[in-house]
């Protein structure tokens, strides 16, 4: 008997690998995951190139290609669907994906300005604000710059950290993972930065629906073959438009 289940390719940031692997194992769909290195959002053009390269490689072999990123500094804007349609999440960044909705993220942001987010994936893939990060940067700067320049850059890093007032750890309670070490690490970083500590329970339903093909228009954007992803500049975050419009100047 032939397999009637949907077959999706998933291209996602490695920050989400624990959550997405957990949900993939439970999904009614067959998922082929590709994880790209964390930090590409800091170079949006590179993020776009790397994701498009994977889209082109996988194109035509799956029912859809799932884009496991938020808007991410417009890094996914310009991605083009070939033979396979693309499915993107209407989100500005991965915190929406970890919290479960744009509305929940916005409500917390409004009530708690100056929050720096910590999650298992972020802690595992990048140096987070705190003494360890400062020590790492100090070593790196010492190798690249003279003493005065290195100290200036460290001071800029410390000034940047002062713009925040609390560290919030997102605890994905569904994950079969001991969160104690991650919580303690976040608390340690908060103390070193002079921040408050807060913990928020995550919600995996948005990502679960993403993998299972439950794509309502309010939360997901479906990009048909021949279309590209574009910013909507409103609460819907993303829109799709014909690829022939990509270079229009109006």
C-alpha cells in the first residue's frame, strides 16, 4: 500500500532543533529536516542565499518546503518557490515560534520591555550575555586588536547589555529534557548582567501545526510556485507576490 501521508522538507535554524525534532517524531507527516547554523539572521543576505540554496536542492521532491524561520531581519524575504510550494510562519523572529503566537509575544513584550530571551537552543548554540560571553569576546578581541581597541569594544558590549533589564528563560515543558541546568545558567547570566530573572512556559502548538500541515492564513503564509516571500508591513508580517515583481521600483 502506498504511503498517503504528506511529505515535507523542513529548512530551519539550529536554535529550534530540539523542539522541531521532538515534534517531527510525533507528526502525522513525513519530515525531512535540514538545520542551518545559528546566527544567519545577523547577515540577512547570507541567510537568504543559504535557505534558497536548500530550497533549490529540495525543490520538486516534496509536497511542500517548510521555512522554519521568522522574518529574521528580512532574511527570508525574496525566497522563491519553484516546483514545490513554500510554507512560512507569520512571525518576526523565533521567539514567536517558541511562545506559540504573535499575540502572546507582543503582550509579554509590551508588559516587559528590555527582555533578553534564553532558550535551550539559544544557550546551546551561541554565547549568551553574561560573564562567559565577555570572557570569550575579550580573548577574541585581544587576538585581533590592540589593547585600547579591545577594551573599547568590550565597553560597547557592556553598554549594549545595559539596555536590557531582565533575562527570560522559555521553558518548553513538553520536551523530555531536564531544564534545570538551562534555568540555572539563565539565572547565573541574569545575575552577572544585573538583570532580573523570569521564566515563561513555552507553547509548541504553532510549530506542531506547522509540521502537521494545519496551515490557516492567520498564522501561516503559503507561497505557490512562481511566487516569492515579501514583507507585508502590517500585522500579518509576510505576504506572497509574483516573482516577476521582484525588481520593480514602484
